[in-house]
C-alpha cells in the first residue's frame, strides 16, 4: 500500500557513516566484535532484556573469544543498554559498563545520539583492545559492522 508519510530515518547518512566507521576503527585493534541495534520502541520493560534477546538472535554469543558487545538503543522510549558477552564482561567488570552508560548519557541528554554512540564505541573498543588485542595472523571480522535498524 502507498503511504503519504515517509518514515524518517534514525540517522542522517553522515551520522550513520560516523557510527559505522567508529565500529570499523575499533575492530581493527581487537578480535572483539561490536554491533549497534537501533529501534524506536523497546518492547521489554528492561532494555537489557531486549539487548540480550537481540544479542542471541544476531548470534553474537558465538564469537570465538566470547568478546562481542551489543549497543542497544530505543530512541523514542529513550532507553539504552550495553550487553557484553562473558569474555569481555569478566575482563572489565560491572563498574566499567556503568561508567560507559553514564558517559553516553551525557551525549544522549543533549540529544546528540550519533556522537554519543561513536564515543561509546571508542571506549568499548579500547577495553576490547586491552583485553583482546588484534592478531593479524588469526583475527577476522566475524560479524557485519553496519547498524541494524529495528522498528
């Protein structure tokens, strides 16, 4: 059916490119994998539960070193969560993730979502690099770098 209303994209092309490039830059230094999933509304009360559901659907729990990280955001509901696999979570601990969320909220509170996501990816990339450095002989990009857009 034809619609008179065009759905507005989550990010401009430039913002999208900035986020994807930050993922690629971070992953060049680590065996870890970072994904970003964005949707309008979170259908769970706790966004961490939704992030876990997406994490498993995307098979991020199947990375070789268990070092995948999913950045989840529901823009209209103003919810976010970062879900990390066991390898990286054990390496950095709970407080690390709380600090990353606190940092990104500084950007989100100013409605600067793309820059906030980029800054978060940089921080996560540093933690992955420190705990799972890139090995040119064995590492490969296990998961796509593009942003995944939900409904």
